């Protein structure tokens, strides 16, 4: 009465996740439909353990054939995306499929089955899709390391700093010029004259001024003239001993006395 022929599965083997698998077939109809106007073709796909299964169905309305003719066969295509009843991709393995066709009559209260075909069974190999195999990437050429340009005056391995100029500045001779300030004598001029003392006549412990510490006046002695006169007086026997001011210590007249500087 109704028969399924020419079943073609593509692609085979089926790669999960790459593309869906199709079941193409021809359904031969009986010469008389007897009011049946709906054709349903379904496929049940299950794993060997029946833990994963999927049901695919296709319905179409059969138009009444023109008078004096009949429908010989109808092409049908079923599509499976590789997912199970939980809408998850099935694991790889060998799966069973079972295809069945039905003729149903729809009178407004839902289709009712009138004719059922024999089952068509088979196996389908399902493989996991690992992605496209790309050609190996050629190795990148090894480029030599770039050597930075050396800066003139920079020592390799040291932190770059200021660049020394190869041209040295000419050193000018420095003349020894005495520093002279306005109103003061140069430092090279000899000190002449007496040094005034602000503590002249300061009393000692006994209450009397100490003449030996601060002499009132120092005689000006000429190195050459005084020594010559003293030598001549000694040779003639008429030289008189030099008298020191009262209270002053005796000193050698040959040694010039230097003025005492006040300690601050």
C-alpha cells in the first residue's frame, strides 16, 4: 500500500557540529488514497544504549490528483542537526535510525492515521568534528637583533649620560693679582706703624696698670742702621747700655721687636 525506497544519507560519515545530515528518499503511494490527504515521514535516531535519541518528522499535504491520474511517488528529505532530546550534540559513535511513513486523513478534528508503511532501518556513523585541518604555518624568518647606534663619547655598558665634547676649551693663564679694596691696603703690603691697643692701661690684679703687657710705645728700629750704630759704640767703648722703659722686660736689641696683637 505505501513503501519507502531509495534512501540516501549524506554526508557519511556524519561529522557532528560541522553540518547537518540529510535522509533523502522516495515514498510510493497506493493507487487510491481513500480520503487520505496528509503524508507524514519520520525518523527515530538512537544510540546503542538508547541514552541519546532524536525524532525527526516531516508532514506535507497531498493535493488531489487530476482526474484520470494518480500520485505514483513523493520525494521527501529529512534533516538532522546531530542533537539529542536535550538539544545537546550527541557523542560520536554508531547510531541506529528507523524511518516510517504514514497516510493520514484530516477532517478538521486532527489528522487520523489510515495507512502505515514498513520500517526502514539502518546504521549511521557519527564522528566528532575536530575542526578544519589547516596547513602548517611556515616558520618565521629569524631576524638578527637590531644593534642600537652608539653615541659618540658614550662608553658601552654604562648608563648614557651627558655627551662629552671632543673639543676642550682653552685654559687661560690666571695672573696673581692682589685683591685691593677701596680704602684698604693690599694684602702684600708690609704692616708698618704701631698697632693701637684698646686695652692700653688696663689694671692688673693689684689695681695698677701693667706696662709689661701693653707697652706705651715701641721704638722704631731700623734693621741695618741701628745694628751698625750699636756695633760702632761697642767698639769705641763709649756705647751706653740701652735703657728699657721702667717696668718693661729686657730684650736683645739685635732682635727686632714685633708689635703684639690683642687676642680676641
